[in-house]
């Protein structure tokens, strides 16, 4: 049995599709799980509760954590460490391997222009500090030999069917599709990588089913030479046959918007990711598995064709 904790999000759904290449025993766990494949075992659970994590993991050989907790630093501080602690204990009790889907919030802001698996960790946000804490929890178990685990990291992501949890979708794609002005956080003249969700799902499933991939960090396949914010807007507008109009939202405006918008209030501490080049390097994965990420042009075409063909 291979189990996905937090199976209802964009990454969990793509991962569930790909796991069918390795097993016919897939368990999807979330507050309101929905089947992705015929035969999926569905488990409704509140993953903030230890007993429900234990029940969800029972009998698993591989456990994937793709949980998307509410985007609030306070909530993260309270619930991420507990979830990881309970998941580690449950995996150890069941002899299961652990795959943790991670982001880049732990990385030192001065190294975002060329992020690799060995990029220095120096989180400057509250949410980044939480991610660093849970990463340390996992790797301490790995180093002690008591747990087989791996960390699969992605950049910001985009993909077909991805809404609400993708900055690119919410600020650019959705607005352009309605003939509205798009907006870009921070500077629009710097590069910004995005990981394509189908690539992330495929790669995470592959890693979870590759014995020698464990006990290390992997960057999931992400196309090289990313567009700038301006180029992202222009590329989607061109594919949608829309006017490429956009405005940039600087940090001071995010602070003002945060007085009324809870999401923007949480985004304030993350603005350092949008003031310089944000380039994600997945060459380690590409060389090991001889798999190339979806080019940005193809990803853009597929998103528009699947989600906005009638726009």
C-alpha cells in the first residue's frame, strides 16, 4: 500500500495518477478524499490529530506527504511539526518509507538565482523557519538510521487544473482569461521558475519507488532558463489571444493590501522571492533518471488548451 497524506491538492492528484505505474494499492487521505483512479482506497482524516495519522499510515510501505495546510504562519507553526512528528512515528511503526514534498522557503535569499539541493539554508520568513524545523526532524531520523526518507523539492508550481494554490494562476492566468489586467508580485523584469505539476507528480512517484533515491534531497524536474514576470504574462496572453496588460505589485502595496486581505498579509514576508532572479536547478534529477522537464512553452499551451479553451 502506498499512501498519500494530503491527497486532495494539485500535487497529490498528479502523484496519485502516476503511482498506478508502480502499484494498484493506493490510499488517498484528506479531509474529503476523492478517487483519482478506480480502486483508490479513500480515508477521511484530520491530519492534525495523531490517532488519525496513525490510522491513515497503517499498513503502508511508502507514505507521501503532500499536505497543503492553510497559508498562515501561525497555523504552520502549530501543525506542521506535529504532523511530521506523528508521520515519522507512524512510518517507523509500520516499516514505511517517507517522501516529503517540500518547497524552497528554507533557502538563503542570497542564493535564489541558482537553487540546487546543496543551496545554503537560512530561512528569513516564519513559514520558512517552520519548513527548516520539519526538514531537520526528518533528516535527523535518516541520519540515525531509524527511517528511510527523501525530500522532494519544487519551485512555485503551475499546471492544468491548478487554482487557488498557484500564484501564477491566480494573479496572471485567471485575470487574463477574463480580459482583465494581470498583476505580478515584485519585479517583473527578473526570472522566476515554476515547476509543472504533472512533472512533479511523475517525478515524486518515481523517487518514492526507487530504493537508492532515499536519504537525500531531490529537486523535481523544472524547465531551465525561466521567463521573467513580463515574459510569463506575454506568453499566456499570446496563447489566449488576449492583451498582455499587467501591473506590478511592490512590497509596500502588499503591506497595504494585507490590512484587508489575509492572503496578502501572509505574502508580505515572502516578497523576497520576487525581488530578484528565482531560478531552480533540477539537473541532479535529470541526470540520474534521464528525464527532461516539460518546456515552459508546452506547459503554457497545455494549460490554456485544457482550462481556458473557451475563454
